[in-house]
């Protein structure tokens, strides 16, 4: 199972992201390519705890739904997201890709962490679940833009 703990997986995701240009159009949704990379930066920051995000009262915050979603269930297209994950304006594709790379490396250095932040929609998750969800989320958005 791929996760953000694996250096090769992070490298694969970043290589795919590096193929993006501002001209890429989404296969679904309304984000532009640069907005999507900025969104990935914000979600990575949320996963490291750098960006606190208020919880949303949903049944998905509870076991076993949160674990099923983090590890296995397909991501629906056009799913709404919490505003802080869309609030960061893009700073330019190359700069945002570098920021994303640094954030992923910061996440990867936290394998021994025990105080993981709560996910706004999925509640308490283990580091393993965060790493799996992070991979799946990035893969989802990269597929959204055909890379």
C-alpha cells in the first residue's frame, strides 16, 4: 500500500506534479492547476499540524468510517473541502512545487510522532493513516489533471 512514508512514492508524486503546467485543465472540478498545487501544499501543512483546521461534524470522523476512507474508499469527484485548504493563493507553479516538496519531506521526518492533528472530516488518524491518505489525496488530484 503506497504512502507518504516511502521516499520512492514521494519522488513519484513530485515527478508527476512537475509535469504540470498552468495550462493543464482539470478533467473534473473547478480548480486550476496552480490552485490545485496550492491546495496540496495546504493539505500537507494540515497533515503536519502546521495549519490547524476546525473539525466538521460528520459521521466520517468516527471509526470505522474514517479508517475505511483514509485507506480504501475511492475519493468522489467534486467533493467540497473546508475553506482553509483553498485559502492560500498560488505563488507560481515552480515555487509551489518546491514548497510542496519541502512539506512532504517535513511530513516524512515525523514518523515517530504521536500527536497527529485531527483531520477535519475524518477525526483522529494514526500517522500511518495520514501517510496513506496523503498519498491517495495527491494521486486523486494529479489524476484530476491527467498527470
